[in-house]
C-alpha cells in the first residue's frame, strides 16, 4: 500500500493539512522584487556600463574609442528554511483531534510559513538598507554612491529626507531626477509607475496623497491640486513596520523594472509527509532554499521618515 493510500486512512489529519490549501499572506512588498530560479549555491551579482553618448569627431579621425566599465561584484549565498512537526496516532484516534482541528489553520503555518519567511527576509533587505552595505560598500540608501568603480569622485544620493507628505514627495522627485543616473552618468528614465512602499502607520498619510480620488493637496485650505494622485502604486506592508523590526516612519520608492532587488530560488517550497510506526507518529515537513540580493542602489530611494 502506498504512502498516499496509508495517509488516506486517517483523512482528518491528511485532508486538513495536506489536501486543503491554507491561506497564505499576500505578496505585499514582494512586488518590488524580481523572483528568479537558479540552483547555484552562490549567486554572484554585478553590473556593466553601457557606452556614453557618442562624441563629436573630426573627419578621418580615430577619436571615439571607449570601453565598458565593470560594476561592483557581490557574492550571495543560498539559505535553507525548514519547519516540520508530528502528531501521535492517539491524536487522530482519540478526542485530542478536536483540539487539533480547531488549531489546524495555525498548524498550517507549515504551509504558509515558507511565504512568511520570504516576506520577513525581503522586508529586512528594505528597512535594513539604511544600515546595511550594498555592493559598492555604501549603505543601500546613502548620499554617497560612487558613479562607478573607475569614477569614484562623482557620487549620487538615493537617501531621501523627511516624513512622508505631499511636499516631501515633491522634493523627493527632484532628488530622484538629479540622481537617477546609470554608470555612465546618463539619466535613467523607466517607463513605469514606481511603487511606494510603506508600513501601516503611514497608510492615512500615503492614501491622502496617492489615492486616485485625492484630487486636492492635503493639509491646505487653498484647494491646490494634488500632483501625485494615481502617479504611484502604493504598497502597504506590515512587514516593514516597527513591530516586525522595521520602522513606522520610513517610506520607499522602488522602480521594479530595474530588477535591482532579487529573490533567487534554489528550491521553491517543498512538502513531504511520512509515518513513523515505531514511535507511532505522523510527520509533516516543509522546506525551501532562497536568497535575497541587492544588485545595485539604482531604482531604489528611501527616507527614514525622521
């Protein structure tokens, strides 16, 4: 008799845990991350410049020779995540099963816990950017990112200022325009609505500015037009909050098309179950391998909100 056939003999546990899909957390801030599959244990990130704008040259001249610039390399290592649990034969055979069934959704965290681990790790990459170095050796959100490894005297600033507000967003857009440059010093102009990520504590402030129905600038009596209604995609995430290790004041602007934030899957969530007849236990197991990487600071802007 196969394992599945055996498990079907005690369908209360099997059906509740294995066959029913437990409700997982939403994607939340994962929208800012490019998710790819790569089984390599170490994932190496780097960048390469393009060639700058063509130069004016004279007739019959060999002027114009240039070269590509290699960016900052960083090695990222895969991490395994796992949870498992067991229940005894008696749980299924006696009254304890009633208590188990009531708490089965909680026990189903084995099914949704993998997603929770991913949400925590990716959120930490964002709020940790104020104190964690990126590939160029500067904090991910910093006012001193070098242009490239060969021209370190020129720096760019992706650390925004102030609490979230209509006025500070206006200042942020000017700062982004002045600093959103590639390794050649040419402007980057992605054709997309950027994401604006924030914790629940900022929901009121953000939605008064970014909601498509917010036609007037908040906080004034002159009925000034709201410049930003519908211009950004607001993304609220509890995992960015102080309660989860982040901040209740920080806010982030991300351009996902640049793919500078990555989730690299070596193994997406896997599940197994088996019977230990010697100990008379039913086991349920789940595991996954992934890493979270920051390729570059470009496309990422944030303020501590202070």
